């Protein structure tokens, strides 16, 4: 007994069985009901989204023996013959194999004759963009003014290649890529009808890998059933067939990124080799998880109701990854995804992408691998809770209970000690810059005021204030309440301003030394040399 592929066996036979594309189905159904059916239709969209399927159903709607309507009976001889592909008045043409102008002329020679059985003679031209320029010219006049008994249904995956003269003569319907949820629902229905048990995670993997194409999803499902050799669909087999790794392994990669553990990250990436993963798909999953964590941070809850990662894991990752670093990881991941297919050794390309994520992280060590984050970091708090409590309160409440006792080497919180204190706070990235652009103001009990240089107010975000406040609490060992205010009147003498002043003095000294250097004077006198001031650098300029 021959086997029929799932994509053919479960091809929809009416509009009600279609998955998605409601905007197209509604327009066609209204046109059929009102009797306002245009003579030429163009269906565009990527592969496997239902272009030819809708065209065939539309042909049944026009020729059903029970009358023209949006709901063909499906049992009359005409409907049965159209489903079987043997209806004489439905002429299906594959333009990819009939591109010559002679083929088009032969096709149009019979347009003038009345249909043999049906109400209309329907020409369904698939991949119409493959026709030659002469073929389009031969088709134009008939396409614009066909006999009343003729309808043209055109389908293409590349509408940009069609002449505008053809586009202007057709009603155009753009079929969209199907969402993962729609494809998953259709696969679940088909598996149930086939009597096959399936893991929801496996169905979602196939729906995601199909990239918006239901036909591709059914082909992958056929392949998985052959791969598994059983009447069930399991997640482990789906991952093995698709070359993807377990989602918990992707979560572990993100955890190691959040910890800044370069050695552990590369070691874990090496362990994944035993699964023989598709590194492009693995990087796609990593980028997808990073995006979902960022959205979780922004909204305080899962962006996708069907997210497979548990809420507590998302809360943990959202607390462990600073927003600015998360955005950097995501951007580096997208760049790596673009470059990965360009190299032959994708394993090393994936590892290099991970290295870049940590190497370009704000505050990363320049002399070696980035240091692992301190184990005494504040306990994770969901974004929604921090927003409700306020920046300063959230930082104090989160860290007060975990703050260590003040070290004997800790300096008193005074304005003179502020530059040295910043070096001991352990801050990195923009949070460190925020501290450097602040001057330490007066302290009253547990209240500490920091005066921010107005030129740098753009870096005063809630996240950076929380980090700075938490670092001061840990440093002092006291439940401080830190308040950051914009300085008014005289500009505060911040560590950043002092560093800039010292750099200007070193630069002026270096330029003055060049002016009196006898070698430079000789070059000027004898050879007419000129000093470009912008190129002068002090010998021992600090980074």
C-alpha cells in the first residue's frame, strides 16, 4: 500500500480547514457571496503558506455544481475531480518548466473556447515570475480582457520580478508567514487524527523550524516519524533530527554569560560538541532566549504566554543580567549569526561569538579574560518589584540584609576619599562612570548625597543608581540611603573632571616640551617641519 505524505493527505479542501490567512479568505468569501469576482487574482507569499491551496479551493467555489459560494460541497463530481487534480476546466501550469513564449501562446489558444464541464475555465499559473519577458507580453492582453468564462489565478514567491503591467491587472493578496502557535495547533490536530502521541515541546520545535511554512512543518513531521520509527513524537528525537540542544543547555549558556565566567563558558560550549549541534540553530536559540529575557526585564512578566522557560528561571536570568549587557550580548549574537555561515568551522565561530560577548562587556579586563562576577552580588529581585519600590529603596532593601560588615581597610565616606572609594566599589561599565561623574556631598546619619555633574545626567538611569547604591551599602557595611542630585551653581569637582584636568595638564606639558626640544627646532629650521598639535600624546598617558 502506497504512503501519502502528510502535506498532501491533509491539504485543506475548503476555507474552513485553512490555517491562518484570514485576511485573504475573508476577501475571497465576500467576493463570492456578493458575486463580485474579479477575472485575475495574484497570490504571493513564501513557500508552503497556502497559495496554490487557496487557488484550488477558489476554483471549487466557482465551479461547484450546487452553486457558486464560499462553501463548496466537496462531494459533487466537480469538487471531487478538482481535489483529485483531474478537472478538465482547471488548467494548472508550472511556469518554471514552461517559460518560453511558444508555451504561453499554445496555452492561450484555447482561451476563447467555452469550458467543457464547469461554469468557468480557470488557469492556475504557479511560480508565474519564472515566465520570460516575451511570455508576459503575450499574456498581457488576454489577462486584461479575458472572455467572461475565464479566470486567471496566479501564484508566486517573488512578486518583485513581475512586470508592473501584470501587477496592475490583478487583485493582489499577500499571504503571510504563519505564526508558530498556528502551525503548532495544526500539527497537534493532525497528530491527534493520525493517532500519534506527541510531546508539546517536540511539536513546538518543528513549528519553529518550519519558519512560517505549514508545508515545511508537515514535511519535517514526516521526517521525524521516519527518524523515530515509532507512533510517537518525542522532544529528544526532534532535537537530534534538527541538530538543536536542550533548552536547559541554552539557559546554562546565558547563566555563564551573566556570571562573566569566560573559562566556564568556553568549557561548557565544548561539552555541547557531543550533541553535534547545528551551531547556526544553537545561536538562534541563544539570541531568542536573550531577547525573551530582555522583554521579561522590560515588562516584568513573560512576553510569550507559551514560553517554555519557567517563570522562576526567567526571573533569575533577568536579575543576573544587567540590561545594558543583555543588549550588548544580543547585538553581538546577531552579528555572529550573520557571519557564522561564512566560515567552514562553525564550532570555533560559535565559540568566538561567545568570547566577543564577554570581551566587549563594559568593564571587561583588558589584560585577560573577564573576571567572574562577585559571589556576594545582591539577591535577584524581579523587575516589576524594583519598579514598584523605587530605585533607591529597591537598592537599599535588596542589599541591606546581605551587606557585609565594614572592612578594616575601608576608607571613611568623605569627599577627599571619594576617588579612592570608587576604585574599591567593584563597579563596571556605565555604573562606574556614574560614580566617577559624582562628587560626594554631605552625609547625615545614614543619608548620603551625591552631586552629579549636569553634563552627565544622561547616564543617571534607575539601574545604574541601584548598582551604585548597592555597592556603597556593601562597601560601608551600613544600610545607607543614597540620593543622587544634579549639582547646582559651581560645578562639582568630580573624579572624572579631575582626571580630565590632569590629562589637559599632561597634554600642555607635552606640547611645551616639543616646542623647546632642540631636535624639533632643527627639523623646523632645516626642513620646514610642522607639528600637528592633535597628534601629540604624553608618554605615560593613563587609559
